[in-house]
């Protein structure tokens, strides 16, 4: 191999590496559905859900219609990722609970936000 062909090969390898660094990564998402229960403004039980939610991003659940600022309850993690639910919005506070993929909790568990790993 000549010096010229080695230089060309090294240049091609560097270009390919830089192209890989510049390519956008795929968005990571949990596959499946996350469900939770809430009470509507009319007093009916309803189920909210998130389909294929983004991973690593805090998701604030919409406030139930029964009382603005009220918490939802009974989360069911039917995704392939671990879900950490928080009593406070913004995935903040000391009150949180972790749900393994495929698991759920009773209606005693209240939540206002969730993040998937």
C-alpha cells in the first residue's frame, strides 16, 4: 500500500466517523401503554393513557376534571420500561413510586407526573 492510498483510506475513515457523530440519534421511547384513573368533572371514573411515551422526559399528567390540581390514581405500567410516578408535578418531590414493566398499583397510589427509564 502506498503512502497516498494510506492517506486516502485514513481520510475516508475519518469522514465516516464524523458522519456518524453528526447523524441525529433515534428518540428513545417506552413501547406500550401507561394507564391511570381519574374522576371527570361530572363525577365519572375515566382512564387516561400514554401510548409509547418518551423515555427520560418528565410527563405531567393533565389535571382531572373533577378538581384542578387533583391527583390521578391507580397507575398501570403496560410498557417495556420502568416508570417512576411522582405525587408532585414536574417529577419532583420526595413522594414517588417505581413501577416495573407490566406492573400496576392500587387506587391508593396518587400521581401527577411520570418519567420512563
